[in-house]
């Protein structure tokens, strides 16, 4: 029983460390901040993916990804990456 509790505790601790490493700020205020913004790039034809772009704000980063991915894709903002590190 002690071994099981220890394993569960270690797994829980590891998952908390991983989730904090990928923390994003998806608040309304984060959209106006400069940095690396994360987007779900939705594409017709099944080539959708998660991508990031640097920008002075979310709209600037979104425009960069839209230009890069062409007319059949649209980036949907997910959050500002690494916001919890600051």
C-alpha cells in the first residue's frame, strides 16, 4: 500500500511540473501583450495544427500565422505562452 501511495504521489507531482511548464495566459489582457502567442490553426483539408508566433500582441501574431499558412487556414488564439514565468 505504501508503495502505491508513493507511486501515485510521484506521478501527481510530475504532472503538476509538466503542466506548469506549458502554462499559458488566456485572459483578455494577455491578448494585448507582446510575446509568443499560441494558436490552433484550423485548416480545410485536415491540416490543422497548433502553432506559435511572436508578435507585439495577439492580433499581430495571428496575422503572421495567417500569412504563413495561406487562405485555407485560420489561426484561433489560445493564449500567451510562458506567461506564468514572468
